[in-house]
C-alpha cells in the first residue's frame, strides 16, 4: 500500500541517465511503490529554462543537452506512474531561467536579458552598484541563500509572471498530471530586485519618489576593523519594512494567479509549493508562505499589513524543507545550533507556528545531509511523518545512489 503524502523528487540533471533510460525509470517507479512512496515529483522544467516535455513556450531539453531525445518524457512517466497506482506531479522551477556558467542562447533569461534580476551590491570602493545577475562584476552583496549560479528573472515584471503562468497553464491543460509543485517562487536574495523597473513599481506602491536609491532601502558597509572579514553589514533604511512587504506582495500576486488559473481550468490538479522551513530568514527572498492570520514577530521592521502578503491559504500543500542534520530539538540545542528550528523536529514546530491550519504541510529532507548516516536518515523520515502530514525525499539520485530503498520503506 502506498501513501500519497510520501513523495520523492526527481531532478533532471542529477537523474539524467535514469530519465533517459525509460526501462530503468519504470523500475524506479516500481521500487517507489514497494517502498510505500505514492507520489513522484518529476522536474519538468529546471533552472536551465528548458523542459523535458513538448511545449509551445519552453525549449526542449534536447536543445540544451543532446543526450536527451526530443521526446515527451513527462507524458511517458505520467502513464507509467499511473499504471503502478502512483501519482505524478510536474515540478517547475519558476523564477530561474538560465545558468550563469552554462549560458545558452535559448534560455529565456538570455533571450530576454531585460528580465534578469538587478542585483544590488557595493564595489571595491564601497560604492553601491546595481548589475544584472548574469553580469556580476566585482560587487559584493549580502543576504542571499543562493550562490548566483542561476539566472533569476524579475518577479515584479508582469511580463515575467505571465510567461511563467503560461507554462503552468499549458501543463494543467494538456497533461494528466495529479498536481504541480513550484520551486523558486521567490527573489534570489535580499539584493534583488533593484532594477529601474522595480524602483518605479515600488514608488507607485509607497506613493512617493525615493530620494536615495537604494540606500533608503538599506546600506551595505564593509567592516573597517578587519579587512579580511568579507561579511557585509546591512544597515536598514527608512523604507526597509515597506520594501519587504512590497516584495512579498508581488510573490503572493503570482501565487493567486496560479490558484485562479487552476480553478478556471476545471481540472482536478493539486497546487503545491516548495519552500525552506527557516521562516525567520525568509524575508531575504521575499516570499511569505505563512497564513494570512500570522503577524510575524520575527520581522520587527514590518507592521500588521505584512500579514496580508501570506499565501498559505492559496495553495493545496506546502512542501517545507526540514534541511537539518539534527533530528530532534534537543540534539540541535545540545550542539549549540542557533535556534530550535535548526532541526527536523523544530522545523515542523516552526511551520506549524506560522501556517497553523491554513494548509497541509509536508516535511522534506535533503538526503545528501545524511550520507553514511542511514540510521539518522530513517529517524528523520519518521520525524517528518510525526511533525507534518507526510514526507518528501529530495532527491531520487541519493535514494538510488546510496541504495536506501530499504531505509525508505514505510
């Protein structure tokens, strides 16, 4: 018997040979069923901006990597999963449309260079500079959970949101998927987006011109006392709280657009979103996955209006990354971790705190963190089921590569 709240993610590049070999992948699906895993999340479009199905909007992966056939892998594996009684979700990386070090002329982020998010940093002279993410040159930024290897596009631009929405509408309309799972529905970090376009939209939001851009949002200061210290100090400006609220409102706008599109399609397609569980740091990427009822005590720079940017009520499932090696709160605190939520158990408590009953949530594990620690991995799975409505394993390449099918069985 399978549990449909037990998921496994299949990333394209990490599972390249598994996806290309259709017979092998059929065997993978059978192994998932035997382990009790009821839902496959197949990455249909990743951060390259290419897809493994046939789309009117998105270039096929065959154009990025010739090892892939020009075929509809998504349709093939939907049929295979359904034949085994499993569900299949299409995973979509949303606001990442290319790779900085693997630049391809057909990646949407390079076809439409004006879409690239504008990054704010300071140059070698300590002066502020704003540069496109694919052309960063000798500037230092702060407040990012990414390494800038992906070409993020600007969510503030309606044209960008409409492009991503068209991709999702095509999938929902043309494929017998059980759901869509969105990833990277956010900004790349605190340093984005500082383009002139976004400046104009933010001025409309606050109803006035900004005299000092970007310093009225925040300033970056290099440490003077220790020149070897590369960390920058972020000094919040008078508009920082409104800026945080503005960005979170943009992401909610997109989430609501997806919700409306799925509803209007008349299809029974689940809408899931994949985020990190570290809510106290999530203002950095401008996504408020909390309930509309939650007024964050974690963000002292915002007022109660920030709660209006919460979008938990507009999705069907929240997949939350419980990405910590310590399973219990006690283990994390005994090891001197910064807070209780730096653990699988504590992550569940944090999500419960900010989401409440607004949406079912599922704890997700990054399996590489448990390499050579299969017993701890098993405990982490159990904790996900205890503290959330299920478990998601990221990624298939680790389960299959480590041969952890027995450890996954539930």
